[in-house]
């Protein structure tokens, strides 16, 4: 299964990380506040240059240009995919744009080791993705360790059971992945199924994956507080216009 290969690679990269990192100079910006304070649709625009399901999405690696267009389009935050082997990402993307953007940056990767949290903070990210299906019983520990490092954890879930585990972990932000990581198939009804569990617990909900057109966001207005969108924006010849379409849907 592709997910097993991705996680194995994540473990190998984590083993090569240093024991300590330099103290970050960046003062964290709250992703949750950016979502709740958005006047229009809270869109988290994702820099994702490739994926196992689509292959190469965007050939040019001009992260500074693309991120600037996303922000001008009205996104409330940026998600940076840093996984190199399957998504063509890099931690260098975060450091290359950190000082030029004021919106929160979410580091999206496959976190399996605490050293990755320290690395994330040192890179200048404000939030970090924690995947429930990967961390399992360790999820609560990773949530606490992320917060201890002044990182906002965005816990990713795909099922109602994982949603309840996310609540128990102490997460304030939960992302519902409409893509099943076992099959990489997407189904927007996943958000509609899982969101009520989280809404009853007063959790800020992010719907992620599978949103291609503004009408997709409109169909999820009653279920999510924010929308994380990558491929549709990255494959567009005009990222700014594509973001605007989602923000004002």
C-alpha cells in the first residue's frame, strides 16, 4: 500500500534529523484565528506540486510566485506539503517564503517523530498536520508536544471513530480528509458524515481534499469552517483567480 511506503520513508527521514534545532525567530500566527476571523470562505491554499494519485500537478517550482498569487486571491492561510519522495515537496519551500508572507503556514507532512515537530517550529511554520490513522494511540502525545512547541496541531481524520479520538486528544482544529489514504479515492460526503461529531464538541472543522469547483464549497458550508484546497488551485493557470472563486463561493 502506498501509505505504508510513505510512512516508511518518513521514518527514515526522521532518523536523519539532528537532535536539536536553532531557536525560531518567527512569532507564531494562529491558524484557528485566521479561520474564525475570515469574512468570506476561509480557504487554506496548498502548495502541492505532485501526488501519488495525480502525478506531477505543476512543473514549475516557483513557490514564492504561487504563494503570492494565492494570498492575493484571499486565502486565509497556506498549507505547504514538504514530503519529498511522493509529493515533490521540500522544507525549503517554507523557509523561502516565511519572511514574505503574513498568513499562517501549515506544514503538511507525515509526522511520525517528535524531532519533526521541532524541525517544523524551526522552519517557521505556525501549524502542523497530525494524521490520526498514522499516529494511532500516540495522537494525544503528539498533540501535546506540538502545543508545547507553540505549534497549532491540525489533526486529520477520515472516520467518525477517528474524529472522536481527535476530540479526546485535545485538538482544537480537526481536518476531515475526504480522501481515503488507503485507496486515495475522494468522496465529499465524508465531511458531511464526520463533521457532526466534531461540531457537537465545538471543534473548528476543516474540510480537505476533493474540492474542484466553488459549488463544492457551497455544498459543504453547513459542515466545515474552512476548506483546504490544493490540486485545483495548483493545476490552474491563474491560481489567484481560482482562489478567489473559492473564497467568494
